[in-house]
C-alpha cells in the first residue's frame, strides 16, 4: 500500500463537514482535559497547520494527557518516546540491522515512523539525540545510512518538557525550538474544572476509554481545507511586521526566523478555519503571536536581569504595533463605494 506523503492531502471540504469533524475531535479530547478549551483548540490548530507542538509546564497539569488524548482521538499510527539521557538517535530514527539469512542489511524503522509522535520530557535527552528530530520535523523524512525514507502525512511531533527541573536536563537548542510551531502551557485548572476532574478521574482514567472520532484520511482532508484559507496581502504584511519587530526589539538578542513567519501564517489559517472563516484576520495573528513566537526568541542579559519573559516582550510588541489599514483602497475595501466585502475576505465568484 502506498503511503500518503506530505504533499498528498485532500481538497476543500464543505464548511459544515469541516466544522463537524473538528468539533468532534475537540469534544473527544475534552473528555480527558477539563476546562482547557482554548488550549485544546490551539493544539488541534497546530496539527491542521502541519506543525509541531511543545507543551511546557509544571508537573501534574496534564501535558502528556493532552498529547495522548489528541493522538487517541485520531485513528492513525501513534508512537510514544520517553526521552532519557541514555536514549540514542537510532532509537528515534531507526537502524540498519544485518540479516544473516539474506546476508544484507535491512532497515528497522524507529519511533518517528508514525503519524503522531509523542515525546515525553524531551529535554531529558542529550543534544545528540534531540538532533535526530531535526530532519523529520522540518522535511518530513528520515535519512539513515545514506537512504532517505519519507514519512506519512499527517505527521506531528508533540513534545512535553518541565521548565523548572534542572537536574538531568538539556535545554533545547535554538534550531530545535524553532521547529516547534507553537509552545503552550496547560496552566492550573479553575476550581470548577478541578472538581469535575475529581469526579471524572477519581475512579478510572477516561484516557483508557477514549475512542477515535476521526482518522488519517479525514485529517488529510482537514489539512487540505486549511491550505485553501485566504490571506489578504495586508495580513501577510502584518505578519512580516510582527516578526520583524522581534528582530529589532532592544530587549532581544535573537529575533524570530523566517520559518516563524511562515508557521505564524499557517497556524492563523487553521485558527480561522476552526472559527468558521475562510479568511485570516489580523486578530488571529495577534492571538497567536505569543505561542508561536515567544519560544523562538532570546532576551538580552539586561532583560533577563529585569525578569522580563519572552511572552511579555512579544505581548508588548503586539500591543505597540499598529494594525493594518485599508487606506490604499484595496480590492477588499468596505467603505462607501466599495464592493460590500470585509477588508480581509476573499473575492467571491
């Protein structure tokens, strides 16, 4: 059977079918994750944007459960990797083993040969092992002994890490962090959600009873739908302005990369589709700026001494940057004499 590669996705879905499929996945995950609808929807948006997700928070708030719940909600191949200091790159990518019967080497695929790869405590592995993920996360392929193997689609890495434990951990290098589309934090649940968790999780773990509500073919169709979401030129320029602001900020010694601009726009398309729109708004970029950009930048020593977090710096840049306007009389103008469309809506046939 031929595997679906990265470029082979479905076409445009009717809006009602897209909404029904996406809402079913969100509702299924929320059987396990209480009171975190926004976080769950962002995780799904990253999947539909063909990206990767880094979940960073303190222990016990449900990082791994969110990753597992998303994986189990889709009937496709799932592999989990527990990152430890003794984990080898070949454990991740695979290894060629000599077969005495055929007198030849045969390739044994590693854990990345799955649709969803859950990497638990990724910062516990050595930099050498972490680097084994670089090629597959960016190029959707794995090269072992000079032979390149294509990965299936959808393909997503969901990694978790604990930000407060220092013993036995290796901070993710910039190249690794930049390949994660977004970084999210679970946060503590509110009192009502924690009470519901005690009732629902007290006797049994709902994760064990979770059943798939979608499959790989449907996810490919959802991805194809997201690729067709319209982005106006003014919104594209606003995305560039947001990323450029991180490169020019005096509190940062490393700004966001061009890859960040691309992934910001892809995630905005997914968010717009999940909201029932076929066009991206500047508000989508503003809402995504912190989760998509903050983990890619490095503050200066003075900013670190002042205890300024990268989240706060990006939020301040978003607040200062003016929104795009339509003073140039774009074809999406809605002022008197315009064509009746919103400023960022696509041209209708």
